[in-house]
């Protein structure tokens, strides 16, 4: 895997378009009008994959830089509905690439997957430091592919409101820096008439409820020295499921910490998704050296390479879904005829399984 400053022309054009000043969409504006169109290549037959836009669940996103594609992979057989989101923070590249791999390669034989690789598309349109790459190049058997490395927060140009001096979630709790108003993972459950980040959060909540999602994952990264690195955070109602998964991961040689959602820290996905909908909600964190320092390498760090972090996400999702299957009726399970092998990714790199 190599970083590259030579970007495909189409990527550059899409990026430039997405950085345009945000304006409220006009009636009838097509979905995806103002977004980056990321490189995701599902391999399943067309009748099994539907590509939707998140604005299908909340039309207030249509024509905005926050609208994003939803890849729905349906087995056609009864089973669980599983939601997987990467890119809540667009600089947490392992979660994005894990979601891309699942959108491209996972094949459920019972149940269905709803995958959003780049959840906060607005955050994909810029980087927070000139020392960080704007794009990540990954070599595959079919040639090089490029993936956007963005920022943690919604682009302030798109937000539709200036940052407050301090941010306090509507439910109360900690007083945060004003920029946290643009942090999607502080905005749930969102608001249909709020700023762009709140609208995005509202759209996700609407999708989870309307699609009767059973299990939901939010894929993240933390600084390599953070206590959150290599951690699963679970809503209290599904803590036992996460505990079983952690035990099974340990038996496979992967050590993950476990923590329940905070009772007082509001706006987090795993807390609000699980409290507000029927979904078993989980957040998974892997260690990204670039989260600790702008001099950190987000792909080729010798201790925390990208391949290991994507493998950890894949293994953690698989272990949690196995634990879910162990505890539910047969007609509510998620079963795969193919699931990307985390050991292959760990040993051969992400490009080994990308289409």
C-alpha cells in the first residue's frame, strides 16, 4: 500500500464539486448532486444489491454534501438486518475500508446488509492537516484504487451555521468545544430542522427505525495510545453479546477491550442508536497512529498497519454477529455464503480482497 499525490482525474473533479458552498436543496434535486462519489464496486448480482441514497430515508439531505450511498445486499431469505457504517469520521480510514470490503464482497445467504462506507460525506471533502494525505492508494490485482482520507468533522462550509462558542448536547451533559457541533458522533439522534450534521444524524436514525435494523455497527479509529484503541463499546442492552464476542476474539489471538455506553455522555451512536431503536448497537475502535500525531502514518505504520486494523474490524464484526446468532431464533440470524476473511487481509493486505 502506498500513498499517492497523483489522483485520478475523476476523483479530483468529484472532490472539487463537493467543496462548493452549501446551500439548501431545491425541491426535486436528485440525490447525490453535491457529494463525492466514492469508489465502491459491489460484485454481487444486480438483483441482490440495491444502491440507494441516505436521502431516501430523509429527503432533507437530498442535494447536500452530506447525502451518501447505502449499499443494500439482500439474500432474499428471512434473517437479521445488519447496518454497518464507516466514515463517521472521514479520517478513520480502517473503518471506511472495512465497510467498502463488506459492500463489495460479503454475500449473505440469510438476512441482509445495509452498508454505508462514507457516512459523513461532507467530512470527506477536506483534510485537517497538510501533513495528512488527501487520498490513500491501495494496489489490487485489478490495478490501483484510491480512497478519500478526510477530516473528523463536517466541513464548516457545509454546516449551515457557525460553530457555537461551546457545544452542549440537547439532552445535556459535558460542555465541549464548539467544533463538536460538527461531530456526527455527538449529534444523535439529530434533528430534521437542525444544521447539516443534525440532519445527517436524523437520517441515520430514521433508516435504523424504518428498516427494523437488528444489529448496527459504527466503525471508528482512535489514537494508538488512546484507551479506546482496540475496544468494542456496546449499548448496555447488548453488552452480553459483546462480551461473548470478546472472549471468542481472544481465542483467535485478537485482544479487544470492552466498555458499555456512558450513561451521561449523550449523542454517541452506540448509546442513541440502541436507546432509541430496537438495534443492538456497537462501536468498534482500532488504533490509527495518525489520530495521535499529524506525523503519524495512517497506512504503513510498522506496529499498526492498515491491514491489521481492517482485519480487526472484520473479525470483531464477525464475532459479534456469531454471538448474535447464538442467542436468537433461526429466522433472525444473519448467515453468509461468503464473508471477507480477516486473516487474508491481515497477511496479504486490504488490496487482496478488494474488487
